[in-house]
C-alpha cells in the first residue's frame, strides 16, 4: 500500500476517534446541564448561594471587616462594576474602583437624609459611571447604605439595589435580636444569682456562726465551703459550665445546708462518670437543688431526702433532682413554667403551696434558658403532687451548643 494511503487511513482513524471523543464530551456536558437544572433554576441557586454567604457577615452590623467580606458576595449578586457598603458613620467598605470611595460616602449621606434610593449619573472620574444608592433602614433608624456603580445603571439594578438594602437591614435586625436574646439570658443568670444571695447567704452565715464557739474546726471548713460556693456562683466569665463543675458547687451548697438541717437533710448522688464533662448552661442544676431544699424539705416536718442523678442516655445526658418533700399542685407548676403569664402569674388565691410555687423563680428561669439554648422540646419536665414530693428532669444534648463555643473555653475547675 502506498505511503499516501497509509497516511490518509491514519488521519481518518484519528479524526474518527476525535469525533467520538467530542460526542462523548458533548453528551457529558448535556447530562451535567440537566443535573444542574434549567437556566432559571441555576440562577435561583446562585442567588440564594451568594445571599447565604453574605448573610453570615451581616449579623453583627456593617462594621468594616464584615462589610468587606459581605460586599464581595453582594457585588456578584448585583452584577455591578463597583460595590460599597457604608456604615452609619460614613465609613466605606468598597469592592472595586477605589476612586469612587468618596462618592459612595457622599451618596450614602444623601440617601440617609432622603430615606429612599437615589440614582446619580456621571459620577466617575471620566463621568462615565452611574451610581445607585439605597439606605439600610431598621424601622426608621438608618443603619448604613448600599451603593452600586455600573456603566450604565439600569432600572433592574435600581430595584435590585433597593431590595439588597432591605434584605441587609433584615439580617442586621436578626443579629440584633440574637444579641438581645443573649443579653436576656445573661440577665436571667444575674437574676438567679440575686435569688441565691439573700436567702441562702443569710442562713449559711448563721449556720457558720453557730459553730464558731462549739466547733471552730467545723466553722473553718464551712467558711471554705461558703467561699467555694460563692466564687462559682458569682464568677464573671462564661454562661456555660460542665456537669462536674456544677456538682462541685452543689456539694459545697449541700454541706452548708446540712450544717443547718443536721440529720433532717439526707442526700443521695448517682452520677455516671461518662457525663461529667457534658457542657450545660451555668447554674442550671444548682437552682433545682436549692428549690428542693427550700420549697420541698424546709416545710416538711422531720426533713427528707434529695436524690440527684446524672445518667448517660445516648446522645443526651439525663439529669434528675428529686425530693420526698411536701410537693406542689401540678397545675400551679404548669403555670410557673408557662411561657406567657397566666392568671396564676398574676396571683390566684391559694394556700401555702400556691405561694411556694409562685416563688419558684429558679425553676422558671432554668426552664426558659434550656429552651432558648436547646430548643422548645428540651425544657424541664416536672412530676409532682401535694404530699408526694417533686421530681425535676432535664435532658441535655451532649453536643456543644454554638452559644457555648462563642463564650470561649469552659473552665476546668471552680477555682478558674
């Protein structure tokens, strides 16, 4: 066979293989395109994806560092040439042409005063760039402004910029709501500390004083227990602790109460070692133990027993505080734990059991904080009956809550 024919045949084989490869490639592209959905579906996905990535940087407001990170995604979302977020003080976070920074600040001040979006033509160095600015309004309060630059600014970009400004305001408002909830939780912890202080401290100091002359060594030990308890209860760092730390504080508390009650107060502890490191909200078990002493056993002739259990229950640590004291009316406890005040909260008539239930601030406080941190389904469960004692149960997920991660490391000991 002549060389020319061999060359022609080889070229044909290569061309055939290339054609087959091209067909396979096109088929894969078509399949991939179908998997990603229609053009409209892909556009929707891209919009949601960019918005989600920007949102996490806006919850703390439009501070410089976070605004720069959010701006990258919002610029891609609007498809503009240069994008700026201006905070209420006129500080500009800009992505694009740096020569437009002063223009962005000026436009932000203008739309703050007007309270609505505005378009400015020919703002660039060569008067070839247009701008649209929209205020970020939380209610009537200005929280910044969005400024987009393009060649030219069309009606679609004007509408989109206004929508992005409203969406940004909603993200900032959500962040402020989260901050308010955190502040509320901290206030609730302070309220618990205030509840502990007057009643318990007075009784503890009286108990210590009673041993100073008759048993100085016992008085010295009780002073140390009192110091440990108050150091833990009034510590300033973190709103979370571990079960081990809380139990250490409870042990000090019960030693002080036993000094007052003597043999009238019996305590049983049943603690699974594997749950000791579980992170829990600060002061979430101790108030339950104090309620058991104060409202369950103090009114019972002859005293009684408190049983504290912490057991491993799969993904949860289950904690119960039980007393064999005088108990409560279940309906009154239900109203104490109700998220909205009912007639009982306003003060329905009743006997001593009603008054004791109304004083149960610690129970309501702990229940509210558990629901806030872990969800509505993870509040306290209370089983009680007048004359039959009270059992309070909580289930704590073993996974570390995000709020605990944000507060920094959990202290390793009560002295830290």
